[in-house]
C-alpha cells in the first residue's frame, strides 16, 4: 500500500495537507511546521519516503501506525487530533479542514486504520 501526503496549506503554527491511499484522496492531515532546524515537539518530519508499520503505542495504549527511520525523530505516528496542540511531530488525520484545524478526526483515523491493518507492506511519501 502506498500513502502520499501532500503538504498544501502552511501557517506559522501548522501544516495542513491531503493524504492519498493508492492514489485516491483519503483525508486531510495536520502536522507541525516544517523547519530547517528541528525544535522538539514543534517540527514536521522531513520530506521523504518512509516505511510504515503498526505497533503498540505506550502513550496511546493501543496499536497505531508508526513511521520508521525518520531522521532525527522517534515515535512518529499517525493518529487522531484536531490542532497543532495534539501533535508532537506526528501526523494527524481528519475528514474536514479549516484554518488551523482538522475535524472528524476519529472517523478519519478509524477509516484509514481499517485499510492499513489489512496490508503487509505500507510506505508513506511526504512531499
């Protein structure tokens, strides 16, 4: 399975994008701001292609998607949330978007997660 995240709308506090699954629009995303110099819990991960696996998250106490081998980052996951206060470098997903906000996040995550759980090999490209 191929995921593609297109970063589209940027503000001083967050980046909102579109997530595609095998070429088909799935949902919106919200991440921290892209920065040249990383600031812990306030910086989006570098653009690139990453392998994605599903593992247990001690923080969320459930299985979640985890991006592997992200330079200078650890524990980058895809999960639900609505604003930049809900992400610490992770990728949030939502069905709707507004200024500085994505909505219906749990619905978006549950739909995406059902698809991810059926796959053995998953990659995500961030551009």
